[in-house]
C-alpha cells in the first residue's frame, strides 16, 4: 500500500469512527469486553458504590501486560482501544470508562468507546493530536470541570504545586505528530501556558503516611515528578488495606498490572524523580455537561 492510499485509509477510518458509524474495537478487545461482562455479573458491579466499583474493575485487569505508547501506533488521531496491553494512563482510562457504563447486564461497546473519548479528549472532541489530554494535571482539570473527579489534595493538607509544564513543546521530536507539524507545536505551547496559570496541590511523598487514613480505595493517584517540564510521571488507583494505601497500576518494571507489594510511601521512597501525589476522588453524580456530551 503506497503512502497516499495509507493516508486515505486512515482519513476514512477517522471519519467513520468520529461519525459514530463504526467502532475502533478489534475482535480480541471484544472478547475481553465479553469476559468483563461475565465478571461484572459475577461481582454484581452495578450494585457497588463508585469507589468499590473502580477497585473491582481495576482488579479485573490484574496481570494484563504492560505496553507503552499504544495510543501512538496509528497515523491519525482516533480513539485507540486496547484492553490487551496497558500503560499507567490507559489502565486508569479503561477502568473509569467501564465504571461509567450505565448497564452491566449488556455491555455496550459503543457506550464504552464514547466514555473513552470523553475521558481522553478535551470536551470529548477529537480534532487533532493536541485535543488529547496529554498532561495529567490538565486531564484532572477537565474531569473536575465535568464534576466527574474532585481534586481533594488541598483538603488533605496538600502544598501548593506549580509544575511549569512545557516538555512536549520543547521536545517535539519525541512526539511524531508534533515533529511533523509546527502548528501543532504552537497549539501545544498555548495549552501548556494555560496549564501553568493554574494552581494545583500535592502531598509530598514524605507526608503520605500521615494522610493515608484520609485516602480512599478507588481514589485516582497522580504521582508528581521533578522532571523538568512535566507535571506527573505515573498514575494509578488507591487500594486501602487496613490503614495503609497501596497502588494498583500498570507497572513498567513489573511489566503488567499489579498492586504494589509495599505501601505507597515505601514504593515511592527510592524513586528520586517521584515527589508526591495528587489525589482525585470520583464523584457519584455526574454533571449535566458530562451526560449531554455526544
């Protein structure tokens, strides 16, 4: 297939998925969704509170292999679905998308894909590479705007956090769509400037143990970083055991989805680039903006 035909194919696919006439789900992922439907019935997910539902859905993925960069394996920006291989971001996205399903008696593939789009893209709209919520603090800002997640970090005693993001626009060669289009770099820089005008809060990793009793199972944990130009370097779900918090996440070192074998503060202690956590708590009632999004 020559390059022109390849590009035309992806344009057609993009239009098909964007118009709602097709779904970007291959057979292997459909099989996993069917397995999830059986799991949901067995665990009676529809009867669980949102926090417990998130934990149980996360456990469904335990052992699934880790793979980075799965969202960047296509030429055109579209809602890539991969339930077979996960990184820290797609693990959390898939868990939340499944937690948002209205009906667990019949798993709607279309509803699941729509939820992924709402979670992954600003205003639930796919326009280009920059419409994807690349920075986790920006993602949290958008989820808060929809009243889906609530940043509770300040109320837990968090300190002011000003990450000064800019890594993507300063290193466009690391991101093929940016490397290929200078206009996208400019758009990304504008997005970064908007992010940097906001104030966030974080709990330093030395203080996590002191506030562990205030963190809930099912909370989304954004792990902050001291890497210049980035806001966070990892993402996962809190699992409480007694008074201690553990991290359920897609682990690049463990090469699969796991629950940390040690408490969160111990897990983070020897990772010098990890500085603390931002705690996002799921809301039980979604905003009308979320419910009305296409």
